[in-house]
């Protein structure tokens, strides 16, 4: 499902390029939650873990 995940991530980042980490799991992986409205008008709930591959930029507020 890599294509589906990549498409979903592109949709999220096109709407909101800054995501907020909602939790860090027992292995140290940060996760964020996001709700999108699908083509059919239904709300989609997404939970994505971030792996370190140098494509993410840390934002210190």
C-alpha cells in the first residue's frame, strides 16, 4: 500500500505542510493524526508514523 500511503501523505502536506506530533511510541517513533475529507465527502482518519530519512525538517517553536 506504499502508493496509497504516499498519496495520502501528499494530500495532507498540500493542505497543511506543518504537522503536530501527537505521540511518541515505545520505540521512539513520532506519530501524527490527521482527518481528511475524501472524494465521497466522508471523513478519513489517518495516523502516520515518521521514520527518519532526512526528508523531514524539525521545527522548533
